[in-house]
């Protein structure tokens, strides 16, 4: 092995003890070797880069080590060295993706009846075996049904569902798992220490996350990172190489959210757009950060104080209730899913931010939030929902059940997902003793029992006595507090657009320079 080799080849496991993250497979293979309970055909399944071919080659060494068949091959005899170097005459490898036809399979198996040249077993290693044609599978099946004692088959695939049942039933199947990020980080740390290359934990976590469970991909990315960083591995260079979002943006967004400063949040979104940040990646990273905040809040011992942003995360976790973090996480996930349906990525991203802002507990009026100016009083705005609240000085019996419910929702002190449940509910019947609520099918995820129990508790607290609250899926008129809230926002936005369009200066710009008004950028103020 020379230093010029890529890391994925240089650090390829040579025996079972070096395999990472596949303990369940390793244990089974070692036990079978020690008990001499060998099967004639092994099938390794799993996603790419997790060690299927590596396990197959280690198994071939264990079967053919010249010092005896063992779970711990010596790695020094001619057989072990030849297998490591890829030129062992009795290890016959076939890439089924390139050789799908029956002729190739017949030619490969034609010599199966003959004894191995130098080895104990003749091993057939067929990668991506699911790519074989039906006739090729039939040709292989004959040998699988009555294999010679000196032949072992090792099959590998990323898609076992495409393998005929007749073949599957004749194989001992092992499913290799994606490797957890922490194990990848640990392995990368060992390799970099041996290579004498400096690296920080944050950068290795980024590489492990980008590898998506594949150690081979992680090592390929590490090779690229070393070259990109000029011989060292650090978080700044990794983020630049991967195009990963600068975490300062996310911290700034959540800090502005905690302060209910909508102007600051949109200003940060503008900076991200100017920096050509991927808003899809931004929402993914924001969800990851909210997950970390939730973990810190509920399981404080999980905070890794060695990470450079640990103090900032801890401080930020204290500024939100755990229920709020759960709500924000759901909003971000839905926002990312809806991104493709938004007019443009910026609109979808900024709407997700505004949605988080809208549902923050004890929030200010929408005009004051967006302006971000808490020093000046906000003039009273008669919105539809406010009108319903005003009617609640009056007897609820004079209104429809849903009118009464809409008025009550604005009085209850609700937060997080419980608030969302109330705002997306519509009342079929309403009294101080019994309330029947309907939730549309698209919002059925809000009907978790914990949210229902919290809403029931708030209602009983409000009325000062037990209340029978019944929840069902369905819709009556489609008028909910959330719908009215959206109508209010749309009405304000429409008025703001009309005001700007009627401005003489704006009209002059449009006429003289053929200018076009960017309606989506208009934000109503107080």
C-alpha cells in the first residue's frame, strides 16, 4: 500500500475486526466459521458504500487463508495478500451490471465443476447480482441447487427485491445497515490521526452527514476535503466544499424569532438570497438545528460541550418552550415539502419564517411583528377575527356555534401545537358544557391525544368547570381561525399593494422606465 492510494482503498478493512457498523453480520459469520457451519451461498444486501464487497472479500480470505480456515485470517500468506491485491486466481469476481447476459454467466460457471487451482474453495463474487437477466439467473440456479463442495457463492446487491425467489431461498441473507454518523466520525478520526492530518470534530460531522451512511463516500469526501483544505480539515473549508449553509444564518434567524423581530428575519433571508444560499438546504439545516435544540431541552446530557457552537445552542434553547420547538420543527418540515409549490424558493422560505412567527406564543399583532418595532404602540386593527372577539361580550347563544368558537379561540392562552389545533378546528356545536370540533383531513396530524388534552384543560380552566370536548375529522363551512388569519394577512397585503400602485412617484417610474412592481416583496406596515 502506498501513500498515493485514495483513502477508501488504503483503509479498506482487512479482517472482520476492522469492519465498522456491521456487528450483527460479523458476529454471525464468525460464529459460522468457528462452528464450521458453512453455507454454499451468501447474499449481502444494503445501500452502496457500506461494505458489502469488503465483507465478501474478508470472508473469502477467512475461507482460504493458508494457515487454516479461520475467522481471523493472517493477512500475510500468499492467499490473503492476493485477495487484498485483487489477483487471487480462485476468487472470481463478476460485475453483473456490466455482464447481464446468460452467456457471461454460463462462461463463468463453466469451470465450477473443476477444483480450485491453489485455494481451499473456489469463490464466486457477483456484485449487483439483481442486474442479471432471467436466463442468467436460471443458468446460475442450476449450480446453486447442486453446488460442488469446493464452490462458494457470495452475492451482493443494493436491490434484493429484484432477485428471483428461487435464488433467494438458496442463499444465507445478511442485510448490511447504513453506518451511523457517530461511527463514521469515529472512524475518520482514527484514520486522520494515523495519517497525521489535523481536523476538528465539527468538520468531521459535516462529512459524516453528507456521506448518508456510506463510509466509502465519507472517505472519498475526506480525500477531497484534504485537497481542498491544503492538507488540513476544518469546518470553514468543509462548508465551502459541500456548499453547506453557514450556521450563523440559522442562529441569527432563531434569535430574531425569539425576539419576535420579523424585520430582522426577512433581512437575514434577503442576505441568504444575495449569497445564493439553497433555501431547501437552509430548511434542512434549520430542522437539524431545531432537533438539536429539542434534544438539549429534554435531555441536557446529550449536549457535546466540545463542539464550538455548544454554548450558543445552550443559550438559544433557553429562549423557547419545548412545545414551541416541536411546532417550529413541524412548520419547517412542511415548509420544505411545500417549497416546490411556492412561486419561488425565496417566497416559500420567507413564508415558512412568517408561519413560525405567526404561531409564536403571545405574539404581537401582525403589523407590529413584521415591522419589528416594539417601542411604538400599534393602532387597533379591526380584522375579521378581532370582530368575532368583540362580539364575545355578548351572549354566545346569539351566534352560530362556530362564531362562538372563533371568538373563544382568541381569548384562550394557547401555545404551540395546541394553539394550532384550536385554530384549525371548526365547531359544530358549542356550549359551556359540550363542544364538538371538526378538523379537516389535511390537518389530522393535530389530533394527537396530548394536544386534545391540553386544549380541553384550557377550556375547562376558562369556563371553570368540566367541558365535554369531542374531536372528529371533517369540515362544516371551512371557516377556521387559521383561515380568517390568512384572510386578514391577504387583505392587508392587498391594501398595501394598492397603496403603492396608486402612489404618484411609483406610477411615474412605471410609465417612464417601464418598471414592474415586485408584489411579493411588499410587506404591510402599521
